[in-house]
């Protein structure tokens, strides 16, 4: 898949041509590309993801170690986005066309436009380098030290989650406004229900359906963001595994990581569709 | 265009374009000119955005970076449209078989998160600015096609299209004369979304070291370089990031304004 | 401290290390664990698959592995797993008497059989280990009895002891290798002060004290003093510094020279100068025009302001030397005639070479710092002479392919110097059939001198030869030697009794922490 000769990564610069040839032979690098790909695919179906060219570590072991970290980062970011984004959007809609709305909307446009890796760097520069409040990088398993663990996850979560928070806030605001203008809400209001009760009980539930879809669609973007963010914060997750794999021409590692990412995006899409059907009886799952 | 935000966006974008086009005239120094006596000089009258580790003027480099970013943005978005629009038209109008086939491919394509797909493509093609452009274009093609197809599906049930069909106009003629112009509005608005995505993707790849290669200063690679000196020179990462931010900001304002002006409603893309 | 003093200090440090053998530690056994950081993660914890000699893998390997003998800063050899050795009259037979009572971390006893197994493994073409190349002078290895190992060489070698003291000579447990096979590289078993606990790839490596370790300090306290070491892999130099300042990390490898002063000024930190640094240099492709012309090469060398390069890139901590040899290596000769910055002469030579109006050249570099910075500086400064450099930035692999195929004009190089033995540098770059003959230059006289130097054992005589070699190298002008940049490790002030290998490898077995 990747151009370049991985034997340089494996054997270093000073190895002889004969040593390189031998290593290529052992790794099957002399076979034509389609042959290699089909062989790899066949192995994957049997649960064998191969070994990293560089470290000889089984790719499955690497995935096992790294997936939880990336998933945690993704879930924390999504949690942040929903916990912050939905209320922000509701507030905006509730106080439509007031200063609150303008502020919240501006904030969400800023959130969407800010390049997340730049945000991550600004966060490190400010909270770690300048104030010394949070550690700049690294990873400690939750079982080892929960406090340290979450301290290390705060900045990466903010980095990945900012754009999604903004997207969700914007989406919530939009659909809330739409729902609020619909007939049954007007009826409820006419019946004398207090405005806030209307907003929360009736509108929110319906407004959340499109929000959920957007959230589901954003998982792919979150995973993409995690790739770069893990690199900034030295989190040993899937993303860093992928980026390092690309730099080191470590094909099995790159293929394994991409396979996992794509499968999880497909899975999330499926789950979103199912949830959608559950929440909204008008949608039939085909 | 009456919205004030749209005007702000347009002005920002114009500033960008002027910088990109007029770099030779506007930039205070050539972007590669070194000043050994002014290494990591903080922002000052002489160097408004400070200097880097070789004493190069950050402002000039940011201006040159606009040329790279806008270049990648224009070419990759153009490429995505040139391929994506016809595919979307065909998929939406040429019958269920073509549609089913094309949509299958597009769905598979879209299972790759944008940045991951771009990474994978650059991994295959090799790092560099040109390959980054290609990667961004490939990422955005199916998105464009899907949008256009949706528009076609909507438009082909419109009365004027049905009327044309009843009058015996050929499929080709209906598609090009009646449906295609109707899709233009949303395509233009969508292009502004693609453009900002192109900028983010290019700068992310350059940040990781897979996009623009030194000595060419791309905003993304400037941010990455700045992190080597972030305890000494905050300006190295700050200004290029600000440039990306303002450009994306501007594009989204302009996109919103265009949407209002053209009265287009986009689905979730 | 003025940065320039660093080099003086470096020399003083080397001297001190040579004069004060085995400083007695005032510490004792403590139950403390320290965290240290390095930027590059090893590919494998099998030392035979380590990076180049003296590379960063050594930090990790030294925790877990030992060699028969250890090379010290002053060039002397300390017995480690071997108690003593003898060299036969003709210099081709080495007999080692091994230390009794040493076991591997898995309980396997260390004996002549295990040692022979290790050296044969390094030479085994089936294993195909990169570091095996360091022992090719060995013809055969034999365990003549339980504790006696006999090594037969193809020819006398001045470097074999040094090589045995590096990665290729590190002893691993034969049992572990045989049972683990391909998984050995992630489950290392040696005889060293620490035993392997866990390797979280991309993040950290954890080792703990080996309770049955054989070595004791002068007072009879068993080593190591520390209860364990955690090695973190952090690539960003600025982050390393922050982790150090906040006390999360007690020692790290190289940081930016610009930060040296910050460390010096911090009362809680110390800056430890490394006995080896990096020489930044460049090569001309002399196998084809335009650089087959020595006049043109000399013109370019006279056009380069090396002091400026050094000052800008190293923030004044570097030094400019006539050749690749830094001033504190024993093969250094200050009186060599080199190419000073001389615009007048540069222009004259350029005209003489047939380029009165300047020349366009391409410089191929690897994408890494500070190589790109140096190339950009050269580009900017040589433009004054109408020497227009186009910089071609390549990935390491592509760069090596191109340069060693002599399909380039100029290229940027770097080398870690000094090396445990000068032959490790001269032999691999300037010698006959050198694997890294970057320039493609051939000079029989030079080859002869380097061949001879590799077999002579008298140090003064060797020095003469290497100085003569440097004279020829300068006259040929196949290469441009730019500057040497020192490397320094910042550490917590509490870190005590920290020592290093000749090429900077950490020895944490004897380290302790003060209050």
C-alpha cells in the first residue's frame, strides 16, 4: 500500500543489501501488491492481523491496547459535546434573537471554525506551559491512577470535542426553532402551558432526533480528530498508531488501524439508524 | 448580500485572496529570507508577527501560506466539483441501475472519515502538497455527488421538469437545460463548505508533516514547527492558526450569506 | 553560564571521569522508582535488533542487559560478565574467563555456553540481525569449559573489544530466546540490574529491580539502588522540559539548545553534558559533474560561514572544527588546514572552476530538524555568491536510496561523534568499501591508512594515522564539515551518581536520589 521500503525501518540505515533482501523475502514484500493484499485480507478473516514490521508486535495486541484509549477519547468528547451543546442550543432557541442567542451562536461558529489541532496547542501552551495546571502529555491507565488519568484526558477531550459541541449546539438551536413553530407546540402553548415546560417536555424530544443523527454522523469526524489530537498529546491510541505506521511504512499496522476505524464508523451509522427508528416511529428500518 | 456577517466574511476572504495573489508586493520580506541577528524575535514594529528560529518574518510566511492554502482549496474543490457534479447528475437521473451502483460506491467511500481517508491516500501517494490536493479532492468528490443527486431527485418531480418531459424533450436536454441549473444554488453553497474542509484537511496533513514540505511555509506546518519553541515563541504557532481560523470563519459566513441569498436549504452534509 | 563554556566543561567532565574511577555513592538502597524520558521508542528489546551503535535504544538496553566487558570514557575496559580476558600473541584468539554466580532474570545461569550461544546468534544469517554486522570479524566462538569462552578472529582487530561492549555483545537468556522466538523482542530477559515488567507501546516501558543482581557497590550494598525505572517516550522537546520542570520526570535525553540556559538557571535541575554530540556535515557527489571538480568543491566550502551556521542553529553552544572530529576526541588535531569563510577566494575559485556567474545546485536532505534549518540557512547565505541551492526534502528511505545510488549533487549528513572507536566512523564512511561512502570518492592512499589504523593497537600510532587520514580527507574536499553540536541531558537535581557510556548511553543501575 505505502511507497517506500520498510526494511529501512526494520534494519536501520547501515544494513547491507543482502540483509535487506532477506528481510523482504521473510516479510513477503517481494510478492506483487494484489497478492499481498489478498493474503492479508484472508488472514484478517481468520483473526490474524499480522505483526508490525517494525516491532514484530502482533497488530491485534496493538489494537487491543490502543482502541480503548481512542474510544474513551471519542466518548468523552461526544459526552462533552452533548452535555454542553444541547443546553447551549436550547438556550439559544429559548431566547431566540436576544443577546444570549447571538453570543451562543457566535460561540458555536467560533467552535466550528477553530482548527482543532491549533486549539490543542493553545490549550497546552496556556494550561500546561504557562499555568502548570494540567500535564501536557502522556497516558496513565484509569486503574493505575484515576485522578491522573482524567487530568490527562481533559485537554485532549476539549480539543476533539470543541467542534462537535459547536455543531450540536447549532443543530439543536435549529431544530428547536423549527419544532417550536409547529402546530402542536402552538396548541400546547395555547392551552396555557408555561413556555419553559413546553420547551422542555414537547419540543426537546422531537428536536433531538436530528441532533442525534448529526451526532452519529460526527463520530467519523471525531475519530479523525482523535488521530491528530493523540499525536499532539502523546496519547498511545489508535490515531498515533496510524500516523506512526504511515511514517514508518508499517503496512500491517496502517491497514489494521484503518480497518478498525472504518468498521466502527459503519457500526455507528447502523446504530444511529436503529435508534432513529426507535425514537421516531415514522421511520421504518429497511 | 445584506447580512453584516456575510460582509465581514467577504472582507476577510478578500484580504486572504489579496495576500495570496499579491504576496510579492505586500509581504515585508521574502518568506525564506533569514535574519541571523533576529532569531525568535518577538512581534515588533519591524516584524509584526515576530520571527522564527532562523529569523524569518512570520508575517511574510503567513501571507505566503495564504497562497498555499487558497491554492489547495481552489484546486481541490474545483476538482471535487468537476467530478462530483456529473456523477451526481447521472446518479440522480440516469435510472435506478446506475443510481444504485453509484450510491453503493459512494456509501462505501463515505464510511472513511474525511481526515482518515486523506491520510490513507497521502500514505499511498506519498507526502507533498500536490498529493494533498488530490487527497482532498478525492475525499470531497462523493460528498458533492451525493448532494447533487439529492437535488436532482427533488427537481425531477418539479412541474416544469414534468412539463418538459411531456413536451418530448430528450433526457439529456432535460438534465442539462432544466435540472442542472436548478442544482447550481446548492452546489455553490456546498462548495463553500468543501472549501473550508479543504483548508482544515490540508493544514492537518501539513501539521502532521505529510502535506506541504519545507521550506514552503504552509499554515499547518508552521504551527507544527512552532511547537518546538512554544515555551519561547508563542507567536510561531499562534498567527498561522489564527489565519486558518479566520479563513474558515470567513468561508462559513460567506456560505451562510449565500444560502440566505440563494434561498437554498441543505441537508445534513 | 555562557553557552560557550559548555564545551570547556565537556572536556573537563571527560577528564574528571577518567581520573576518578568509581566515585563511591553516598546513597543506599532506596525504594524509589524514577521516571525518565527519551524521544525514540526502540523497535525491539532484542539488542541485536537495536538501532545504530550509541543510538537511543541503548538507554533502554542498559537497564536490562550487560556485556562481557564495558568500555569507559577514558578508553579502558571494565570487566562485567567476564572477570578477565587474554589475547593470544598473534591477536586472533581471545580467551574470556566468565564471572561465576550470574543468572538471567528468568533463572537461567550465565555461563560460557550461554555466552557462546549469544555470539553465535549474532552471527547467524538465519537471525539476520542488523547488529550482527558489528561482529563479522569473529570466525568462531567456543565454550571450552563451564566458564571459559574462546573467540577466534579472522584477523587481528583493534575494535573487537569495543564492539563486544556494544549492543552486539549484550547477553540475552538462551532459554527465553528459544521459547519465545518472534515474541522475544517484546519480552526481554537479560542479566542487567533491572528486569522487564511491561512495555506499553507508544507510551512507556517499565522495569523493576532484579533482586538477584550480582553487582554490589564498594560498601557491599547490592545494586541497583533504585526500585524501578519507568521510561517514557516523549518526542516533543518542549514537553520533555515541562515534565522535568513539574517533577514528573527525573531525566530526559536531548532538548533544544535554546533551553540549556533555562535548565542551568533552575535550582531544581541540572544539565548533564553528554560525552558525545552530533557533527552536522554535507557531502558532494564526486562521481559526476559538476562536483567531480575539486576546485568547485573548494569554492563552495570557502563560501560557507560555518561559525554563523553554528551560532544560529546551536544558539552558540556548538563548535566549528576542521573535520568531523570534535575537539575533545583523542584523534583531534587543531592544526589541520581547513576551509575558512573567505568570500574573496570563494568567488575566485568559482570563476576558476568555470562558473564566474554562479551555479545552480540541488541539495538533498532528510526531513528532520535541524537539517532543514541548516539547508535553508545555506540556501540563503550562498545566494550571495550566486550559488543557488534548490532544496530537495526527502524521507529518510528515499534519501538513502538516492544518495547511495550517487544520483544527487549535494546532500546533508549528520553523525554521532565521538564513537567508541575511531574506526566506527572512519571505517564506515571514509574507508575501503565503506557502507556509507556518501560522496562516492575513492582514494587509495586514504583507504590504506584507514585499513592500517584498524589493526594497529598502539594508541599514539593510531592517532598519527587518523590525523594523516583527516589531512587527506580535507584535501580531497569530498565533504563539507559544518559544525559540532553538543548534546546535554537535563535532569532533576536529586539525581545522583549518574554515569554514561562513551556514546552517552545511560547507566541507571548505580543511580540514586538525594532528598
